[in-house]
């Protein structure tokens, strides 16, 4: 029977495991959800054991769908949400719940670090602006609020590093995740002693940094029993979910970008020059020698989910009766509304915003409402607002020297033809979809294949594996119309920027 590669992605709300053959054909998928814990406003944590239990369940489910699944797996790799602060004691147990990428509790700490080290200097060294998004800020928060945890920490790991540790008993860190700690010199590829010292840690408290496709261990017997995998199965280091998603659609050269939309949106733009831009996120690609500029939004699909949960009861009821998916019913209504949503413009900053605004206090806004506004126009404005924010990120990247000729779309929200067309119209660039898409697990499977020697020339293999069979061309008339609305979208934020901060100061 044909050998298989296992890709696992530990995301924000679920883990997904995919079995792929060496030609890129998808054989099976398993999935398991787990909760987010909103401790306070802007404090977001997860239990690492939920990740592990979800991984075991998802892998079991995928293996059960193919004959002799475990015996056929040549190797595996794990991709993940990032960045995360997870502290382990000397026995490898978490000392506290993980602070995931959504967590913004360390705003005050990053301001002090920027004052102490110089914001420009931090950017020059790390390739990224100082922000509470990165792990350095959360380490300072530990220093100030939970010093005992900091004192007892043996190693700080990322999500894929923790799953790999449970699988193999060994710790590693890949270059993409390492950069997102904001304590590593982006250009030299080594730890910054000054930043580590400022954050109260030693470089030795981070695992060895190894390439994403390098084998870091083998599945141990205890993990084999928990997951259903064969003991001795090779495990590669893995990478960040956005870098893995880029591999799924063959985004490995300048000019071809990917956008991944689920709860959030990330636009992924490769370059071979090590470009950095303080309004965006810079990190190495999972493939050596390639760099990425990322535009990362907090809540795109999350805004649509919020609308469904708050105002989509008829659609949810219809879905429970088996008539259709609630999201499909909402977007069908939105498709009946003309581009521009009848003058309604939506700012999708429901949980603040990452790039390119980096404004925690920003909030969602429906602008232009009247007593004649139908629900369908609100839905369409959410889709358009997310596309406008995507364009904003891409404009910043283009000014920094990135190239984007076409965009390839992955993630759960790429199932919406309406949203895909809106994105193409707003961006003024074709949007392409792969024939089959499971997201980051596919890219993780590719890394597994690289590690076991299945893909000696991975770029050539990706050209053969990635099948793009749907293409959304921008409508010139809609594009011109959207450019006018986009300028209003940008102006609204600029006019309200100070008001967002004032509201945050007076809101308990």
C-alpha cells in the first residue's frame, strides 16, 4: 500500500490531522476542537493538555480512515498557531496555562521595553516592531506578575514544540517560531543577549533551533499508544501555521501570495531579500533561503461568526433543520446586495487589530446605517470590510518592496465564492483556489516528506502537487467602485483612532 505523510496543525480553536501521499493526494482528515479561555479582556489562554488530547483524537480519527494507517506513515510534522508563551518545568510539565497569540495583557510591559531598549533598535535587531503580540512582552509580564513561574521555568516552548515533546521526549524550535519570540537577531540568526537579559531569561532556556524539515526525534512508545501512531515514526521540527499554509498552495517565490482566512486572516508574501517592515510581521519561510512578510488581522472570519451568533438565529435554526449551513445562508443573502453594501462600511477591528495598525483599542464599526439598511447589507459589509483590511496590509507590503501578482486562498472561509470574488475585486488581482484544501496540515505533511527524503527538490514537487482549478478574476467596474469605498474605510479609522483610545480609558 502507498506510503503516507502526516501533517498536523494545532490551531486556535482546533487541531487537524491530514494524511497525504507523495503526489499530494489527500487520503484522510481528523479533527478535534478545544476551548479558548478569555480570562479577562485581552487575556486569552489555553490548556496545553487540550492541544495534546486534541492531537491524539485527530490523529486516531485520520489513521482509522485508511487501511493500515499507522504502518503507512513515513513521517510527520506539526504546524501551529503562534506565537505562544508556554513555560515548562524540569519534568516537562506546563507551569501555567499558555498565553496564546491573541493575548494582549503585556501592553504596559512592551512600552517599557521599547523605552529601555529603543523601539527602533528592537526593530533593527529582530526585524519586527516591539508589540505585545510577541513573546518578549509576555516574559516581562511574568517577571512583574508571576516571578515564581519565571524562576521555575526550565524551557519556553511553542505549540508545535510542546506537541513534539509529547511525541518524542525531545525539544526543538524552528526558525519561524524563534523569530516571533522577538529575542532573536533576524539577520544573524542568533539570540540577542541584550534582549534576553532585558526579558529576564537565558538563551539556554529556549530549545535548539533547527530547520522546519529536520528530523527532531521519533515517536516514543507512550505517545504511540496515545495517538495510534507506530513507535519510531520520524517527527520533523515543523513550523508556524502561516508558513505551512504557504506550502499548500505553492507560495514559495516572490509575486505569488497566499491569504489564509479562518477566525483571523493572514496574507503571506514571500521574498528572497529578507524584507522587513515595522507595520507587518517578518519571519523566515519554512523553506530555507526564503523570507516572508505577513499581514496578520485579528478577526475577519471571527466577525462573521459574531454576526451569525448574535443576529443569525433564523439561519442557525434553518441549519439545525438540515436546510443549509448558516454561513452559506447569510452569504446567499449578501450576494443579493450590490457591491458597496448600500453605503455601509464595516471596520473589522472587533478585538483590536494587529498589522498594519497595531492598535489594541480599535473596535468594530458599522458606518452609514439608516432605517432602510437590511441585514443582508450588514453581512456583505463584513465581507467587504475584511477585504479592505486585507488590501491595507498588501499596500504596506508593496511599498516595502514585496511583489504580488496573484493571491492564492486557503482556510475555511475560502469556501465562500462571494467572499473570494469580493477579495479579487478589492485587491485588483486574481484569486486562485487549490482543488483540495485542508490548510496548514498539508504544508506540515510536505515538511514531513522533505525530512524523510520523499521530496529532494521540494519546489519541483510542489509545482506537480499543487492543483489550482478555480480562479476569480477582478471585475474592473467593481474594483473602481471599491477603491472609492476603500478610501472612506481608511478615513473612518483615522478619524476615530483617538476616540477608540478615549473609549478604552473610560470603559471599565
